[in-house]
């Protein structure tokens, strides 16, 4: 270590979790461990869902292998999205550390706290039972987990205790006790799903899926026609915890799922992907109001045996740490796309790879047919490695890609050209969740111990 590096290390040694800025995050060491949830819902295997720890260090003898499994105590949780107790929003607080993952069960409403102080062998720390969540907050179906700068953890909840919309937002304190609800009232919300906050602009954005009583049963197009799926984006006053503006995306913005702000905390630019409409919308603030514009459309495709043209179904996307690229997954069509968003109003396609899908354009990796379609994405902090899994939600998987229940999920890594644009599947990396000890498992969201492109927020 050079003297300069030693000084730099000493200067930062007293800081809390995460990084001082997105620029600092991009200079971090490459990820060596990746966490993915793995689940057994709808497979016929009566085993608990678990947290899989995967070696992603190319120099390691166990590269591209699951090296540890942390099972949950119950069967049937449907682990879905998960997040950290602390992130870069707490960077100035040396009393905090990024040492716990919060793993909610979307179906069970059980919330698991996992200790990752030993990052290669996480262990269960605490379980919050659904009865307590229902009694204290009248909420169910946890989804997105974000750490807050004050030490609280916030979770979007998609239903009330009966599984009806609109749900709300649950707060946990630093000891992982239920601290109540974040919002003062949920009037104006139709449904709930994802959220992202940007304190410098006193804003939180939230999106809409459907009531748990609707989506847990599988997808029915008739439910869309009668208004059981969302098409609004909501802007909240972050300090007052109040809904201040809702935008109806209408028929062209059906099922707006993931929401992402730019990582630069000074920016008011952000994006939402409307899954069923298969388009992307850009928002920004001007003259005190939030404005939305549709910036990207992916046309539906006629597929033999399907009663309607098949939408691409944009189910996940993320923004690179330098705010240069958007990566999105088309779960039904089967491709992942890279867009240059240097001009946020005019995304420019710069890369595309095929990872399964209904259009039959995908190849094999290490002799494996890529079943299902690309779904959850996670990007390395330096923007060069994109990881992808293929499970959406067990009942939806069984409807659109029934093979996943027998074959299990894949986990792929895609090399990203960050200079000129471009995507290429890494042929040396394939994690086969079909070969898990208890049987084929579904893999969904992913995180790294050092933080990632969908968990860290700067204040």
C-alpha cells in the first residue's frame, strides 16, 4: 500500500457503511460474494426458502458456485425482494454498519433479519411474525426494503391484513422492532409496489402492482380490464410523509413496477418501467411539479399459440452508478437491453443479449438451455458486470414458464462495455439452481456485501 493509499484509507476509516458518493462507490473493489434468494414455492418441494451465498471471484476455486445456504425457519414464505439495514445514506454515521439483511416473505408476510457479519456464512438473527405486523400496522405482503439515514428500515407493503390494496409503508427501528407506519394516510394510493427516495429534493416516489389477493393467484388479463392492476406513479413529501402528486399513466402505463432515481443526489431525473405496457417513462422536476414522459416503447410480438400479441414485460431495470446506462429485462421476450441515457429523454439502444424467453432467440450456456426469461438484475458498482436470474413470482412462473419448477433457475453474468456500449454473456459463469441439494429452486433478487446499484441512496 502506497503512502497515498494509506492516507486515503485512514481518512475514511471512521466513516459508516457505504460510500461518500456514487463516484467513490465505482472505485470499490470488485464484488467477491453475491447473495441471492432461492425459493421453493410452486415446485412441489416442501422445503424452506433460503439465502444462497455465491462465490463470484474469478480467482477463487469455488467461482460460480453456491458456497453457503441460510434456510428460513418455515415453508412457503415466497422470499422476493430484500435489502440492507444500512447503506450509503448512513455513510457519515460511524456507529452503523451494513451487517444485516432484511428478507421479507411476500406471501407469508414474515420478515427475517439475517446477520451477514460473516459474509460467506450468513445466519438468521431474528424473525418478525406476520401476526405482529398485522396487529401493529394492519399490513401484509412486504416488498421493497430500503435503509433510511436515521437508522430505520422502511418496507413497502402491498396489502392490508386482509390482503386488500392499497397497503402502505412499514418502519422497523434499529433493533428491528416494528416502529409503525411511515405514511400518515394512504388516501390517493390505489396500489403499492416499489419506492425510492431522494432527500435533497424532499421526495419519495412509489409505484403500483396490484392487491396481494389479485397477483398471488397468477395473472388474469380480465383483472387488468376491470382495474385490478395499477397505472399510477405517486410523489410524496419526504419530510411530511404525505402524498402530494399522483400521475395517471393510463392505458399506456399499465403495471408500473420498479422505480429508480439517478444515483447523483442532486438530480431530479428518474425512471419507471411499465411492465404490461412494456415501456419506460422518465420523470424530472420543473417549476415545482413532477413531470413524466414516455421515452421508450418495446412492441408486442405475435407468438404462435398466444391469444394476444405477447408484450415484452419489462419486469426489472436499473441505472448504472454513473447514471450513464439503463439496463432492462424483457421477461417474456427474453432479452436484456442496455440503453445510453446521457440524454434522459432519448434513451439510445447500445447493447442486447438473449437469455431465454418465448421468442426462441436464446442459445445455450455451458450446455444448459436457458429456461424462463431474464428477470431480476444486479450490476457491479463499476458497471462492468451484470447479474441476472429468471424467476418472477412462483404462480406467474408456473403460468408462463412452467419448466422452471422442474429445472430451477439460472444465474448468469453479462459483461458490459461501459465505454462504447455492448453486452456479452460470460460463458465461464453459470450457476445452476436446478442442482441444489433439496431440489430445483427459483432464484430472484441479488445483493452484494459492499452495496449495489439498487440499494444505496445518497442524502
